[in-house]
C-alpha cells in the first residue's frame, strides 16, 4: 500500500506540491533517497531487491512516481519490476506522452501499477489495470493516488486530499505541514471503506494513512514542492524524505533543495 496526495498547477508559482507515504515489508532492503552514482542527476530512494524506485525527481525537473495496483485476481510474479518504470522515465529525455505510449503494449510485463510521470509543464497518469483507458494528461487540480485508480475515494485518500487542499488554501507548504497531511494512524470505520477495499480483501489496518504492523508498514514519507521564481524562469525543487522503523518511529531524514536546470521550453 502507498498513498500520494498532490496538487498540480493549483498555484501559479508552485506547479507541483506533494506528500506521499511508501508502505512496504520491513524485510525488503531499501536505500535512503539520494542522487544515484550511475545517474547523478536523479534523486530517488532505491529498492535494493529489484533495483528500481517508487518516486524520484531530476535536476532537469522531471518527476515520476509509481504505486502498486492491488488486484487479488492477479498475483503471479511479473517478468519485470515496476520500479524500473520510474527510473526509465527519470533517466530518459522523452516527453511524458511519448514515454507512456508504448507501455500499453508492454503492460502485461508488469504487475498492476499506477504511474505518474511529468515535468514542470505537464503531468501524465497511466495504469495497466484500467482496460483500454489510455494514458492521459492531468488538468490542474488536487489529486489522491493509492493502490486503486486515481482518486478512488478510499477514506485515507479523501482525508489526505482534503488536508492538502487546506494547506494550499492557507499557503502552508512547508515539509512539516505536508508530512502531517498523510500521518493519520487512525483506522477507517468498517462501514466507510470503499467497495474496492472490501473486494481486495484488505486488512483493515491498511485503511490508515500511516500504517504500523509487525511486518509491514509506512517505511518513509516524502514531501516535495516545485516552486517557480524569476518570472517562471527558475524552478526550485525542495525534497524531504523521513524514514521510519518497524514501530513507526522516525529513523532518519534526508533534505535536498536545488534549482532545476530546465531544458529550452521548460520541458525537463
């Protein structure tokens, strides 16, 4: 399970603002977010088991995030890791549209996924579990993504989206406030769960925004903003990753702040 709440172009000077939880088994080895030695322009955490990432940005303003699509009917191990989807976009130069187009033909190579890819100018969404629905650009708005389709009204997603909207309205976009928007550890009432949560036979403990169980839980929270200055000619990226141990206590934090060196036209 994962949770991403993000505002896309709802503020003139902030194309993207985001708060996200990465939930994973504690036994799965992970490296903290940093710039990769083999890809020095890419900032991302690293899954040390399969080699990919769940979220990252680059010094040219590219962004990508992937979540699992929970589908009990399709649990067979896939040929390729979903984490490579984010890495391949971040380390490439194609537009989001051109990157996503061939994935429709290769979707069966991966287990179910939701994928966000973009630059400071455009943000696209695609899932390989939505039949023939094509990749699509997102209009300005406040969105939530977990382990079903974009904006599926799971209680924790609705809370995150509402809290992010309140922060945006108040102009409170610092890392601490953003992190709090996805930090709720309370469980959703059984009657409030969405039909897809019942259909996926989810453990009710997974209905919390921030998950703590003995073997599985929220391993990290990432907060991110892309802010423009200088008549839009400069974009500053602010990133924070806060990591947690198996008891849900903070176990480390990494902060980065840098100017994106945008390519001509600002396409990243």
